[in-house]
């Protein structure tokens, strides 16, 4: 008889196999008991009341014409916060998502969560309304610089929200990559 066959038939090896099989059996019995007897629900089927129509929560709010005040806030935000000019005037135009709890004193340093743009180089800035609801609007703004300036065209998305009856800018996100200035060591 070979040494492998002898080891397989040894009482010590067979005892280990017996205990391993017993452990697997115990684990299977425990899994069965846990899955079948610990669920206290009467049924796994969700109740369905066919007498009541389901509530549709997927509807978007009614589209409305962009409020002229929202347009003015958007324009003023660009001329102040984006341009980094008259930040005191820009502070009440910014919503809580842009301010992120920042105080007016901190805001006035110019270290704000608003991507800047050299507004003095602008030739025009057309707006496209993505959507406009009674209390929220999303617009795209193309910043088009004058010829001969170093500024590059840029596209931004702006979300405006009416909070306590007043329009504020809650996001100002570049939709095109703004140019990153070169330092003496990186270009």
C-alpha cells in the first residue's frame, strides 16, 4: 500500500474528516434555521392596493418664463463675484451652496468658491435657459472675450434658486475647462 493510501486510511485522518464534515453539516443546519425561522414577517409579498392609483412623483415642476429678477441677479453676480469686483455687493447674491458658511469678512478677501473670469475683457455673454421653474432656474452662459485680449472663451452653468422670495446664485460651474495660468516653473 502506498504512503498516501495509508495516510487516507489512518484513524487520525479519518477522525479529522469526520469532524470537518460535522462542522459543514452544523453550518448548513444553522444557515437553514436562520433564514427560515428568524423572519417574523407574515409575507414576503408587498401589499398592493389596486383600488388606489399610484402617486406619480416623477413630474417636474411647471416650466415658466425666466423671472427678470433672476436674470438681473445672474448678470450682477458675473459683474461682481466672477469679476472679483465689489464683493460686498456680490455676497447677498450668492446662495448657501456657494457661500458654504463663509462670513462676509472672509468673502471680502476674494478667496471664494466662484471661478473667476476677467469680465473687463468681455465683448458679450449670451445666456441660454436650460430650464426655468417658479423657484429654480438653470442657465448656460458663454463668456466671449473681445478680440485682442488674452482671455479665452468659456462656458459656465449657473443655478439660481429663489430662497425666501429672493433669487440667489447657488452654483457657478465651468462647462468648459478654464485656462490654468502658467507659473515660471510649470511652462
